[in-house]
């Protein structure tokens, strides 16, 4: 596999994989039109139908931004993520978990970094984020142009420990960004609050267009990566070498050296801004549940001091509810749950999938193996461990080892034939979940006491151990189908058959 260490080497790998990258020179407007195009090409996820899984895209002709390019959809396919990671799709969560357990910390490069080939200072009179950064909107009612794949890097003012996370950031003016922190979840939000208590700004760098393993690693959360754990060390482990960092030019912070763009700035203490202060649409942008949420009036303000970038930079973006979000958060969720289950009951949780329908956060399918009579009931304990490992999880489906947890058709088959609602639904009411789920609100149900609280549920679609013989699936003759399909070799249908046989 080509050695990947930045966005460009990742794109080069995809160019050599049939059907994984499309490129166009047709002019496109970044304001809603670009996302509107990709919605049909390959957004997937929780995007309103029709949508599908398709290739990543590069748009080479961006209206209003001469010479700019935008890449979208690199992570909008589990198969594509696996190719970028160098493993099979079913092994992604275990590959990530191994990297978490053997981290390689980032290092500071002594060389002039690629991300600083071109420098724009906010003190220059012609400096303007709105022209320097070809940031798109997802829909016509977005609050403004958003940075959706900015790797935010900051350092805790007390401990000196650094962290990387992704947040939605809206361009408000020539040198101002809003940044939204989900309450009580992400580490940089805690750093910003502590700096505010101390009455001082928090230096921050925002790296855009990086090695895709960084984008996925940055989405880990506690307890797998507690406050003080730098997720860049996970990306280092995945590549077998440390992530290269560089010193920022205008703030006391570091940035990812191979990034396409870097924004340097400070989170200003005691200031809160409204995302749609320019457009007054009342909306922010589409988030992973598939809804366009209301704009927040409690966003922190980033004052940008510089923008640096590579020569001929490539802006990277994503559609909020697309399969890219599922890949980034879902695979990390899978790895976190596997880690906890493996410690509590080694070998019982054989695989796990956080599918598109849950946006990578709300739903998990656990494949559990019952080997002895005493394993009965432990599958539900695994579900409770999953809720403990990932607080934003809302629904857990339990299936046996003969059910493909990555195929929701197979999961619903198990639900149809191995599940009785009066016995196999376990409701857990009154638990804190995620505020972006609009059903987690007292207005939706009087049983919910506060916004962000949910009734979590386990759907046990496993066969009772003492009845396994009654539920044995039909077994077919094992054959190599290639003899009968030689004339269609190379066709999409043949590729599907070949992949099915390889994954068996």
C-alpha cells in the first residue's frame, strides 16, 4: 500500500482504486450547491433519501475562489476507510483499538512545514477568512460557511497536556469564527472553560486537510481517551510513525505540519456569539442525526491571527449527516465498546457495528457468542457495558455470531425470528444521552425530565442458549463461484461476489 501521511497521498491511493475517486472541473457554488451535488453522488449516512454510497470527489472549479479545490467524501465508505487504513472493513475497530493500546506520540519537526508554504497575517489589510477559505455550506439555510473537518488542537492551561478534536466552526467575519462545544463532552471545551476561569485566551490551531487516520482518531472520547490523552498518538500508531507537528507563527501552539490549511488563533474568554448573526436563518447546519439544528447563541469566539497553507491547497469538507460522520465517530465507538467488553468478558463480543442509521453514535449492533450455558444473560451485560463505555449511545441490538452485524438486513432478520418484544426489550429510562437528538426532549415525551435525557433500550435478538439447535440457519454447499462467473469478471456484480467470498 502507498505510504499515507497527508491528504494528498490519501487521494493518490484512492485514484488507483476503481470507483473510489471522482474529479470534476465543472464550476460549482460552495454555498449549498456543492453539498447538493454530493448528496446524490455519495453522501449516504442519515442524509435524506435519495442518497447513496459512492466515490469521494474533488471539485476543481469553485465559484468565488479562483484556484481553490475542495475534496469531500474521503471517509464516506467503510470500505474506503479500510483501504486508507490498510485493513479489512470488519477489522477497523480492532485495528483502532490496538493503536489506542500502543500509542506513538506526535513529534515537533525541525523542517519548514508544508502547511506554512504560504502565510496570511490578520494584520494585513486584505486579510479575510471569507475569501481565503473556500468553506461551503451544506444547505441554503445554514448559518454561514462552516469548517466541518478542522482538527482543533489546544493545550490545557494547568496541565500542559494537548488534545485534538473536531468541532463545527462558522466563519463570522474577516478574522472571526464561532466554535460550538457540546456541553460536557469534548476536551477542548473543558480547556477553554478553564482558560476563561483564569481570565486568559486559549491558543488554538485548526488544521484542515490531513491524513484521514487523524480525522478518525480525533473522534475518540472518554473513557477510552480521558482528558490529557492526545489522540494524535493513536494516528501515529496506525501509521507506525509519529504525526509531524510544527510551531504556529502567531500563537503559542502547535499544528499538524502536513495539513493543507492551518488557522491560528485564540478562543476569547467571556465572549459568546450566535452562529447565524449574519444570516439570521435560525439554523446552524445539518448535524449527524439528519436534522438541521437551531443556531446556538452560546458559541465561543475564535479570533484568528493567521492563515497558513500549502501551495495550491485542497480544502476538505464533509456533509454533516453523511457517512463520513458515521465512519469518524462510529468506528471509534466500536473500538471503545470492544475495549471495555474484552476486559470484562474476553472473547465473548466477537464484533460490533455502529451503523449509518444511528449516525455512528446512537446505535450499536453487538455480535455475541454464547459458548456455555452460563453465557446466557451475559449478552445483556455486554450491552450495559456498551452504554457505560459510550454515554451518547441510545439503542443496542444484540445478535448471535451467525448474524452479520454489519448488514442491517440480517440484523432485522434476527429481530423478526429471534425476538419477542414483551421479553426482549429492556428499557432504561431517564439516562443522559445526546442533546442533538430532537426526541430527547420533554416536548416529545412527558417521561423525559430535561433536554438531552433519553430512554435507552436493549433489543436482545439472540437465541437462548438452550434453544440454539432449533435456530440453526440453513447451510449451503461451499463452492468457488468464479468458475460460473468468469465472463462477468470485472463487472460490479462480480466484484460484489468476490468480496462476499473473501469476507466469508
